[in-house]
């Protein structure tokens, strides 16, 4: 019975699994960029996009090359990079330190979490005048602003990461009579590393935003100063050069963290 | 290392025994253990079985000092052998290996803190890896290992600190049945070559009759000792499917069935 029926009426069972597993394909990103930029280029050349709406990408490139040749690029970039590095490193280290304290000690947790929650939503740029009064108009106030802005998201990421360390691993450490210090350095910190690093991605992006803000409010050189100057002159080519540099900076920072993750977190599945 | 020498050193090792005196334990208002009196004789494996939620794992944590009993105490009788680095050593159900350390790194972790380094550490690691048949996997990371291999690493790590008593919390429960069988043989092998003292918690009665010298049956919550079953047949002569072991297993199941059923219902009420 079954035989005769199945001979006449056969079909392959339809595939309905798969999907929901996005993979990153490197070249697609480049293609999207190239298509977008060449579209704008085409639009500005045909007059579909007027030069008031968007600068021509080739002009932006030419302005960038000019900036490079004149040597001004490095004059702007180097102070910016050093501000970013100093501020972000101070903020991130302090953030990781305080985050770990919160993750380890009840007293630190009880006293510091409310403070962190209270300062997290303050736009740090609003505090720049205060920092200028405290640290002077020079570099120190810029470092402070960037450090302060990097600090809060790092704290939150770090204590969350410590909280998420597998407690069974800590019990294991205790069951082998490891010292408290060993448990912290050999179990808690490596276990919190993935969470801390992904928190740093966010923190460093915030650091770049604050870098520009700090430089807009009083700096002779720096990407922020360059953008501010271009903006006040409505020089869109230069504005876009500045913005592009920031984007590249962001991509670069993210790539560096990606490299660190690949090195430190090889053990992850 | 010739066998007579090993057994001689082990007779010395057997100085330490554990005694549980009237142990009772509460989680909040819930009584999980009640009036547990138990001796853990040296050189024997004591299995603890019971329905789920009867507090067998809690009992094990109390024995090794990872938790404090609400009442009663765990007494260590006699000195742990001087070579023992960590007298009460656990093997956990979920292995508890550090994923960022290699096999040898996971073993060196527990030696570093006790001042064993260099050639001494090297010798201990090589020895325990050889005993657990892991010598080829020294540099592997846990993620590269199967469940059975991970538990072997955890057992190697436990052996490295020369425990006086091994506290094994469902060590085979996270493994599939074939791997479990293989690892069971390895455990029996380890014990016959160099007898150790162990408390072995499991919900698997088959495991209990294979590896236990005595089997403690706990009631459902609050856990009390229902019965202690002694099995006199030597470990190395016990085989999967032995008629007398089957008989013992059936006896244990009869003791536990109603308790297990009640425990199951209790969970549904909650």
C-alpha cells in the first residue's frame, strides 16, 4: 500500500533550516564605501548634488593631499593623538581599577555604584569650563575631560565583567587553597578580560568624541580645532577631511582592540 | 616505581580519615540536611546517592570546607601525609578548568601557589598526565578537548596536589554514557594501582555499585542517611552488567524509588 503510493508521489523534503548566522565578509564593506563615494562623486559632477549640499569627494581628497603636503596634517594629528592616548589611558586604567574594586568588595560596590550612576549621564562636555578652572586652559584640562568621559563606561563594563566571571572557577580556586591574590590575578582578571575589552571599544569611541569637543573649545592645533575652523568658514571640503580623519581614527582604534582581543582571547570558543 | 613501594607509601598515606558528626544544614528556612553521621575510612571510596535535591552536593561542599554546616562538624582524624599539598581536593561535575590555560597550565595553577616550581613542577605534571593518559595533550586548550578529556585533566589536576581525600561531585554526569564507561574504567584503574580515599557523589546507581566500597543512600530533602550498603567485591573484579552488582543496584533503587518519586512531586509543587 505504502509502496504504490510512495512511487507515484515522491518529493524531496524542503530545506527550511539555515540562516541567522551572519558572517563578516571583508570586501563587502569596501564595496559599500566605494559605491557610496562614487555615487556622490557622480552626483556632484552631473550637478544633481550641488556643491553647497555636499563637497565633491575628489575635492576632499585633493584638500587632504594638500594638507598632508603642507605638513599641517601631522601638526594637527600628533597633538590630537597624544591627547587621546593620555586621556583615554588614564580614564580606562582608572575605570578598570575602580570597576574591579566594585566587582570584588561589597563596600566599594555599595559606595561607588551610585556615584558612577550619578556621573554617567552628565554630558562631560558641559563640565569643560570646570576642568579649565581646575587644570588650566592647556593640555591638562583636555586630558581630564577625555579621561573622565572614558572612565564611567569603563567602570560599568569592568564591574559587569567581573560579576560575570564563572563562580565555579572561583570555588575551584578556593578548593585548591589558592591565595586570594592568585584567585584575583589568575581567575577573576582573565575571566573578566572579554567584557573589559568590549567595554573599551565603547569607551574609546567616546574618547574620540570628547577629544574633538575639547579641542573645539580652545586649541590651536588638533583635529577638533581644524574642523571648527573649517566649519566656521563653511569650508565643506576641509570639514569633510577632518571628519574623515576622525572616522579613520575610530576604525583604527577598533582594529587595535580587535588585535588585542585576538591575542588575549584565543582561548574563547 | 615498583608496585610494593607504592603500596607501602600508601599505607602511610592512609593515616587521615574523615568523620562527619551530626551534620545539619539549612538554606534560609529550608532544611537540606539532617543529622548526618558518617565515617570516611582511609583508602576506600564512599559513594553518596540520593534523589535529586536531597543535598548530596551540599554535603560534599561541607566535607571539603567550601560551605559551613549550620550544625555539627566535619572532623579530620590524623594528619594528612606531609607530601599532600591540598588534603581535601575536589573534582567538579563541570570540570572547572580555566579556559585560558592549557592542560599543563591548568595543572601548574594549583602547584604555583604552593611553592612548587621548575623541575619539581615539571615532574609532577608529567607524572599526573601520564597517569591520566594525557601526555600528548599537554599544550592543548580546554576548548580543543572533548568532555571526557576535560574531566581527565580535572582528575590529573586533583592528583597533582596529592590529595588525602578526593571529593568527587558527580564527576561523570556531564559525559555521554560511552565516555562515562571509559572514564569509570580509568578511575578503577587509578584506584587499584594506587588506592585513594574518596567521597563520590552521584545520582547514577550504576556508577555507585561500580566504584563504591560503601554506598550511602540519602533520603529526599531534608537529606538523612537511609542506609549504608557495603559492597565487598574488589573494584577491579566488578564489570558492567555483573549479576550481583545488578542485584545491589536493584536493591538501592528499591530503597530510593519512593523517595525519588516524592522528590519529583515536591519540585512540581514548588
